[in-house]
C-alpha cells in the first residue's frame, strides 16, 4: 500500500492523534447526529482529550505579596513619623497633669525651680559630746568636748549662701559661746573645744541662740 491508513475507532470514525498524558477516547453519537468537528479538525471528529482544556501550572502570587509588603511599609513609616513629631504631653501615666505644668501648653515640661529657705534656730538640734574631763578638787575640772549638729527641720539651704549659727554652752564656770558656718548641707566648726566647770558632776549642754548671714 502507498501509505499508512488513519486509525479507525468505533463506527469507522478516524481517531486523531492524542496529546501526551491523555487516553484516546472516542465516542459515538446517536444516529442522525454528526460528530463534533471544528474548522481546524479537518472534518474529523474530536477526541475527549481534545475537548478538555490543557492543564495549566499555577504560579505563586509574588506580585500580590510584594504589593502588600509595600503598603505595610508605608503604614509603618507614617506611624514612626507621627510618633516622633507628636506634641509633648503634660500628663503623667494616669492622665493627671504634672506638677508645675501649664494645662493649656504643649511645651516640654520642666521641674519647678528649687526653693531654699533661710535657716532659723528651730531647724537645728545641738548636743555636747564630752571627750575628756580632768578634775582638780575644789579648783574644778577641765572638760574637752565637741558638738553635734542635726538639721531637724529637714529643710534645704542655698548652697550659694553661707550662714553663721551661734550657740552657747551651758554649765561652764564662765559664759562660753561659739559658732558654726552653714553652707548648703555642709557644717564647719571646731573639732574640739575646751571649758572649765566647777566640779565633776556638772553636765554640759548647748543651745542655738541665733543664725545670721555670714
């Protein structure tokens, strides 16, 4: 024979080549119906594989993911900028106005200037700490002592100013007084002092009598 004859299916219908991966299935239409043909089928009936759409491979939507990431980056940048340029608040963590803040102002809050007081005698308690005592019978005794000074008023004094605290020691044979220089929270005075008392039973005490600017 001159050439290969086309392969025939049921009813003598020719079978078209089948795409790879599909089974070649032909079917027979009821009597009186023509096989399904298309302009490019050459007048031959189509197989089931030709009627089915070719399989497609789904691709990951990278463009959608990239677009969502770009939108998220814009929102984050806007949020950071808004936080950095927000007006300063004069409220504490509970929404209450900070002390010294102007309720209608958005200016940064700063603590109020420290207020110092002028010391007065009632701000201090003074004590006598006896270091030694030597007695000579009826001639009396020689006493060496130091004082202790405490700020019982718990006030703060201006460190740029100095004050002179004057105190008197009680129980001495002759009147005795001395002073302490106060500058801020620093006290300057003699580490040891010497007085005479009439006998070994005499106790020494001290009293703050005045405070003046140094």
